[in-house]
C-alpha cells in the first residue's frame, strides 16, 4: 500500500496553469495535479477570487514532475504582478 502511494506520488505530473475570465477581464495563476477537475471547481460559484465568475478558460500550461517545482514556478509568475509579462508568456507559448 505504501509502495503504491509512493509510486503514484513519484510519477504524478503537476501543472502550472493560467486561466482567463472574459467577464472579469482577469487572469488567475495556480498549480494542480488534475487540471480538468480544478477547472470545474474554479467555474463553480463559490467564495474566493475565481468564485464569482464561471467563464474561466485555460490559456497557458507548463508541466512539472514535482509539486515543489510547480509551486515554485507558480509563485514566480505570481510575483511578476504584471499583466504585460503574463500575456507575453502566454503569447510565447503559441
């Protein structure tokens, strides 16, 4: 049992993602091990930054092998606090 958990953890991919909401005209940056499920939760009405809009779309992703690397990258992108820099990153991936 412990070995199975360890194998799942070791081979789990983590995704850094950027969402965009047309209605809010805002970006949201996060990371997850299940982007599909996470996007569904972002688009459900709830408290928090993404909760009052339900039109969030994935506009950018990067994959990482470890949770630590994904979290580090998420924090790096968030630290930019620049829409121009975030949009340049998104454009660069196209």
